[in-house]
C-alpha cells in the first residue's frame, strides 16, 4: 500500500493541469489538443481516431496533496475532470499520494477527491496524515515532555471557480481561477497543550485557517517540435505554518507559487513547481525553524484516459526540526 501511495503523490506534481483531450479544445488551443492524444485501452483507438464524444480527456491536471487540481504542491487554473461541453456535472476524480522525507524520518499520506460542476466550479477534499518522524523524540529529549502522538491530521475543503476561460474574447489570455481552502488540523492544539503553550508563545493562534489563491495558466505550443508547454503563476494568501501541518498564525501573508509542465510525448509529462512559503512563527532552536520555499520536479506516466502515475523529487528546506531536501513521492490518480 505504501508503494501505491508513493506513486500517487508524484502524479500530483506532474499534473500541471493540461486539459488536453479532444473534447476540451475550448480550454486549450486546437494544436495542443491534437498534439497530446493518449491511447485509451478501453476504446482500442487513439483520441485522434475516435469520435470526439466517444473519447474521454486524459486525466489532467493531477491532484495536489491538499485536494485540488494542479501539480503535487501547487495549483493550476485548469479544473480537474470538468466533463464535456454543456454538462452540469463533471465526473469524480480520486488520488492517493505518499511523500517520504527521509532526513526527519517523516512521511505524508494524502487521500484526495474532486468534483467539477458546470465546467466552472471545482469542489475538492483532501485528507492528509503527516507523520512527525523524529520530532516527538527531539521534543522529549529537549523538554522531558511527551507530545502523545506521532502524527497530525489535516482536512482541506476546497472550492475553485474558473473566472476566465483560456483564450476568451478570441485573445491569447490565460485561464484564471480563484480558490478558497478551509483547512483544519485535528492534532496541533493537543500538542501545544502538552507543551504548556510553547507553540502559542511563538505564534500559534488556531488549528484552522483559510487560504485564498488566484491562479493563471496558459498553454503554448513550442515552435519546431510542436509540443505543448504549460505555464502557471499564482498568488496565495495564507496564515498556515508548513501549509497547515503545524497550525495557523495570526494573519495572512502573500506568497508566490507556480509551475511549468512539458509534454514531450502524449504519454509523458515532466514538470517543475515552486511554492514560496512564509513562516507565521518565530523559532525554537533545534525544534521549530524558519520555513523555506518548496521546490519539486515531477514526471508522470499518462497510463490511459483514466489513470496517471507520478513520481517526484523535492527540496523542501527546513520542515520543523530537519532540512528535507531529498524528499520524494509517488501518486496514483484515477478519473471515472
């Protein structure tokens, strides 16, 4: 099960949201849709050969570990599994991801689900179990206090609205999406209570918070090779510490996030992601350090028009008490 989960997490990072199927040429340039055909084993023919209505779009974008369409750690403006033109309900998508942070002996499991309505509104949920690794023992060694757990649980409830379709008004405009995330950490307050308010003393305010995102994505067809390159840039407002795994501070701070994805073939996607992070807390030497930006490199196998498998590597910098610059993950995503 661990191995399957790993495969899933990587798929997120590569999912730099290319809605590149024959029935989605409204969202992407026609040349991109034609250049990213993927075989569907159930159909027995390529997307270019099948009737437009008979072929489902490839399962892009992927799921982030927080449960919305994008890469592994950053969103894309393309919505997950939006359905055909004119439909009210898209079809559900689900993914399982596993991330390993070997320096601190930490692991992260993420179960994520999305449903898109009217091709305009993506609803998502993410359930994350974040293993704390060596942190509980380090805290015990420094304070003689047991925090009573080896993991925290994070619930993310997401809604993203497509404000502007790509190439609207017959202009080369990017797709533009506004998103909100309500996140609840079910373990951080108990840990702080056992520590006598140590986390509150450095900035912890609450166990829940809301993130706001504004994301733009544009697909370009590279000259000569005629393959799609998808570029995404966005702004996030958040009060989260380590995206919520360590709770939430007192005020929102703006940060940049973005990704670039390239499809050299119809079945392979490679991507780079950057998520800037700003710490809402001061530090506790040796236990809680300043946050660093997260970087990720992903590669995804588009197995068919329903399933993707992703693997990735990340440099996450300081995470609590350890530097995690050798992080790796796997993700498996399935769309109905």
